C-alpha cells in the first residue's frame, strides 16, 4: 500500500512535533511507499521509501502559496498514494476531502481534542475513518471512529539507570497553555508546601503567543505562593531530550482534560516514572493511586503526598507496572499497524 501523510512539521528537532519523525519511520515499515506533505520541513533522516514535500513555510511563503502548493502536490502525486492520513489539522481535510473522494482515496483523519466546531464536523463527514486515542475526543463515538494506541516509541522511552532519579522530583512537560491546567498544579504545590512535604517541580514548555500572559501569570503565582525555591520553569525541549527528563524525575503530572490524552503521559510511563493524571480514559486501566480528580488541586495534593511516602521498592514496582501497560497498549508499532490496516481497508 502507498500512503500519503499530511502533517504540520517534519523536523526531528521540533519541540512539539519532533516525535512525528519516528511515526513516519514506522509507517514506512508498513507501506510500500510513503509521501509526506508538510507545512514546514526541517531536519530529517527518513527511509528511502519516504518522500517529503513541503508547502514552504520554512521559506516564508504566503498562505495563498501554501494552498496552491497543496493542490499541486495532491494532484501531481495522485498515482503515488492509495490512502491519505491527515494528522491533526482539519483544514487539509476541508481542502482535499472532495478531490480525494472523487479520486477514490480513503481518508483517515487523526484528531484528538475535546473541542470541535462546525468545520470539524464537516471534516469528519468528508473522512472515511476518524482516528483518536481518547473516548472523550470530539471525534469519538461515531460509526467511523477507531480508537488508537497513543503511539510511543518504547525503545527510546525507557528507564536509563545511568540517569540519577531524584525522589519527589516532579516533572510537567508540554505546551504552556490554560488547557494544561498548570495553575491548578501550582495550587497543589502550595498545599504540599504548607503541609511540610519535601519536593521539587520542574515545568518544561513554551507558550504560543496567545498564551504568553498565562505563562507570565504562572511565574507570578509561583512567587505569590512562596514556591520560588521549589518550582522552576524551563523552555521546551526536543523530543530526543525528553527521555532524560523523565528519567531524572520520579513523578510526572498531567492535568489536561480527558479529551486530549497527551502522549507525554505514556512517555513517562515507559520511562517507569510514577504518573499522576486526571484523564478519565485511564479509569479502570491503571491503579487509582495515579489518578486525581480533574481540576481539583486539593485532590492532586493528597495524591502527591501519598506517592511521596512510597518506599523505593514500591516506586520501582509501580514504575515497572506502568511501563508494561504503556508497552502493551500504546506502542508505536501497534499504532502504525492499525492505521495502515485501516488504510488498506482491513477490519481491526
């Protein structure tokens, strides 16, 4: 099978989408040929059966040029792909959906977010298969929906004994935005401090321009809560650097809503970190000790306090169980196999 992939960025060094480089590599193992159309092309080292076509953002081209290039590639390459996998951006389904339908190309649309719009519904209608990881995604619950593994490279994300892991060292990693509820984490940290619990917390990530004021407010709250000596903020890191961070911290927190299912949760699990998440998709899947009530700082603080009291042996045993879950349920190979099977018209 020949697959066309539409994505924002092909750049192994991108702080947010660098992980997708490994996804393309894995898809290439399952397909005869892979063609990738991206908005921006950066550094990549991909197999010989992969071709990358950029719409030219790295060259400063205009939006009109993006659209013209998109249609040029769509039609010029039509004999080089049998199905289309659109990653995240509904705009490409809206632009290419009708031509692809007329050409008989199956459209697989990956979107994993709790919110949606009429444009999202139109993109869903144009697609043949809707792919998401969360039961609470806007695209979940339809006859077209297929729930997917998150797609973690568990060979890259694993425990590294050479990296010293500090007890009660907390990590938050991802984009800085209100939807990530980092302000609620800070409230929980304030409660821990007031109870005399020893901990440190490192928050890695960059805000979009629209979220700059939110990022500034987090630093103001850190000072107001007297957490300057315990909480530190760092810029986002490349995906290749993330395993080191997970390995250096023994607790990872993700407070995003259940409609999102951030991959960082499972990267941390794969590195045998203890996780604390508010995602309802994991209810009944992992030990309740690692789940807290969404948007509830007091509940999060209580869970953190209990985890901080675990012995070293208990931490190691829990970490191994969490890694087993990530490997067996959310590995990248499983994801690529399922996506390519659906693209080829097979039933799962």
